[in-house]
């Protein structure tokens, strides 16, 4: 069981932080004041970047960040993908770190691609209040500070590699010989 917080409501400071990413923060806040249940599209690259992973693999990454690492920044789920909010510049640096780690070469079957959204990209941010029972767009870790801690590319790489290793379970032992005779030695006299 992960120790990740289950915060589904964005705090007032979190709203200010998210709105600061928009091209017109006052308009974003006005929209949310009128409709807090509305998702909003915000640009990446100045206040945050986003690393998007398939939901199951993203959950494994999130568990690693909270169980073995320093925790995560805000995290959302949208259309079957986990959106990890990261430090600006992560989207530019992470792909080269993944290439250095040989991400996707021989492990292409087991390790899903990570999508990096940075400068010039935009993401859909879930509503401030997540009353959506279907889970189409919701916060797993909602922003709760005006300047939340955001993991950088090295931390995201670490979590992805740990999650991939846990999913693959590589064995250094040779496979068992299927034709070998097995004797029960527990009944020896």
C-alpha cells in the first residue's frame, strides 16, 4: 500500500499556483470561481512540465516516489493516463536521460512510452473539486501550495526505472530444465 496522499480537492494556494501557469491568470481564476467543476487547459513550460504515463505504469512510478523517494508534486489522471507535474525543463531533459538508460530498446514490450509535455505544449487540468465518480479527470495528489515541490528529470527517471524493474522482474538464474527429474528430499530418513 502506497503512502501517497489522497488529496482530491485543490487548496486556495494550489488554485493560485495553477492559475499562474495560464496566459491570463485572472481569467482562469474567474472561470474557476464560476465553475470549479470545469477542467481547464493550461500551458506547460513556465510553471510546470508534465510527464504522462499509462495509468498502471504511472501508478507504479507514483508508488516508488512515495514509498522509496521524496514524494511527488501534483498528480492527476486524465483519459487513462497519469499526469505527473514536474519541474520546468523536465520535458526537454527526460527523453535524453531515458535514451541514455536505453529505454525501450530490448524492454520495448514491458516498458510503456512516457510522453513529455513542456514549452509549447498544453495539458488538460482536472476540475478543482473532483466529484466525478467515473474518474475521467481527477486529482490523485492535488496542488496544495503556492510553490509545490516538483520532481526534476533525474527523480522521474529514477522512479520510471524502479517501476520498470518491479514490473519486469528480471532473473539472473537460468530457466529450469523442463526435463529434469525432481526428487522430494524433505522425507529423507
